[in-house]
């Protein structure tokens, strides 16, 4: 019996489409991704992609969710032991690292999780951990939002790379304080990572102060609340007086 011949090309699968689309976006940016280009990279016809995804946007969502799945969430489990500040710090570092590896997909991630499962797991983990730590739900929502703004904003582009390395671009007459700006690009990693660390520390310190003030206010309200009145103790029943005898003896005793 003849052995079945193996297919010359790997079978098309959802995972293979996402992996190839992610590599294309990483290499050339969001603008390079089209169903025609992706099909060519995969060695298949364009319509075959629609057996797995209805639109290009669905493919981008899947690529973005694959990046979200790389974010460490272990610090938010109930048995982890890290306090809420340390958990937020460690998560933000992991979050930024995942985005730094795939900077071109950041604009998609910055729009929020939508229906993406991994993105929703991230949101659920952060919110749940903050509520368990004692933050009111509305504040826990705000913390999740501000952390996303901060991390995705830091990953959208390099501050240092935004300055050209041409010393003549910074005329002292026009820009008296930018005499060393041409050296920023040379120290991009140090500048950008230092800025992220400084911003994260300031953000978490601010949240800590807000949290402590909230605890003090709660304690003050509790101490100012009037205590419940003590329940009146029922008085002991009076001892019944014996009725006067009918034979007139009580009058005789008087």
C-alpha cells in the first residue's frame, strides 16, 4: 500500500494566519497588511482566508489579542501575595514589554479590548484585583483606564527618537535649552525606559496617597457615626399583692 503523500504546503489554519499577519505587521506596519498580501505570504488564494476570518479587521483583532495573551497576569491571582501597588507595577512592566516587542500593533490595542478574549481577561484581572484591594468599583475602573493610557502611550513611540541627531537643528538662538538634544537618539533606550520608570513610580505614588486618604476618610466616617441606642432593659414585673381576706382579718391587723 502506498503511503499518503504529504501536502506540499502547510495546511491553512487560524493560528497560521495570525502568526503570518503578525510577522507582516511587525516588519512593515499596519499599512502593509491586506488580505491579498497576506494570502500571498501564505501561498494561498485570497478567498481561502474567509474560511477563518470574515474581514481584515478580524485578522488585526486576532493579532492584537495574541499580543495581549503574552502579558503576565499572575500578580493578580488571589494567592499571589503581592500588594496592589506591586502588582500594578509588575503588570505594567510586563504590559509595556509585550507592546515594545510589537510596536506597530499598539494603535489597535490602544482602542480597548472590544470582544478580544485575552484583552478582556486583562481588564477583568486588573479590575478584580483592585476591588479586592479595597478600591471602590468606580475607582478600580479609573485605575484600569489610566494604566492603559499610560502604558500604551509610552509604547506608541520613542520620545528620544523624536529628536534628530543633527546638532545644527538646534540653534542656540532659537532653542537655548536644547544644546544636547541631538544626543537623545543615541541614548534612546536609557531615556525612554527611564521616563517610563519615572512616570510609573509617580503614578503609583499618587494612587497610594489617594488610597490612604480614602482609608482615613472611611475611618473618620465610621467613628463619627452615632452608635446605636442601647436597648432598654425590661423592668422586672411587680410582685402581686395578696388580695384582702374576705373575713375582715386585714382590718383587724391594721
